[in-house]
C-alpha cells in the first residue's frame, strides 16, 4: 500500500510538470543515512527560452539519484560580488536555458562571463548541498526497510514468545484477523507456533483471559489441551521468551 501511494504521488507530479514539489517526498542521503525530504525553498530556478522552469527533479533522478541532468547543470549560473567581506548581489543576470531539439532536454548556457574574476563568487545550479546528495524513492529507501524490519521482529516474536496466543491469524466471528497476517507466510508461521504451543509446557504460562478476549476458539483449544482456568495469569518474564521449539528457560 505504501508503494502504491508513493507511485501515485510521483507519477502524478511528474506528469503534471511539478517534479520539484517532490523534493520533500524523496529520500535524501546525508552522511550515509537516508532522511526524508530536502528543502529547496529560496532556490533560484532558471528558466528556458520558453520561460518554462528548468526542473531539479527529472525522470533520471529516480534512476541515477541525481538532481537535474548532466546537460542542465552548471557550475556558474550567475555571480555574486564580495564587497568589504560581504556577499552582495552583483546584477549579473542568469541566462536562459535552451532545449535539445530531439529530446526536449534543457541545456545550460555557457558559464557567466564574470566567472573567475576577482571578487566574483559563482552560484552553481543545482546548489552544491543538494547536488552532493543522492535521492531515492522514500518507500524504497526508508519505508520498505522499516516494514521489513518489523516483519522480521514479528516472526521472531512468534517463535520465541507466547505472542502467537494473543493474536488473531484468522477472523473469529465478526472480528477480523490482525492486519499483519495478510502476509500468508507469517500467518502460516503463527498457526504452526500455535499448534506447538498446545503440546508445550509453556502453554501453562498463557494468560487465559487475555486469549479468550482476543480469540475464544484458541482459548478453548488451550483449555482442552490442559490449560486449567484456575491457574491464573502467569508471570510474563524471561522464561516466556524461550523458544517454543523446546529451548531451555532463561536462568
């Protein structure tokens, strides 16, 4: 669902020519860490000879991770002046980008004629701090790995604790299955752990009333397997986390 949502967002924005609005919704690599979004406010956007804005986010961004394109980037869009130690606007106006006649790709003009002159500071486009970063779909770089980590944790908990008794892998009456079990492999794993628990001494540690509130059918199965109602709630401690496959309790 996350992938579908981001696919719709990215596709819609690109098709309407609003690729730069996607910057806050792209993952940006900063010091080896993926973070959500980049701030492009206040950045001067160059224009083509047809007055159309030259985009930072292009279809190639989703393939190479870089902003703009090799042809549309420039190391000196215009220059500012350094006067008495302060950076001031020099009046050097940005030039227009042309277009490749075949591909329609924007082509940056020659460097500012003031580039390299004493007291002049080149302003690149895209800005250096943005250009040095790599960009990816947010769902690929951040959300999918996070969801996969949660899925691995769920699977470990089903194997190493009594959690399988406190969840609903299938709908019971008018109560739906827990959403995680849309993953059929996880659902099958939960069912297998439930079967093992019914024959494992650890079933005596299950809080019967909690199970009955979540899944009365499994509570009945536990009772039939010898889980006495009058045992009362067990202490949920480190021994609960032993493997249901027969591992020894923690000391």
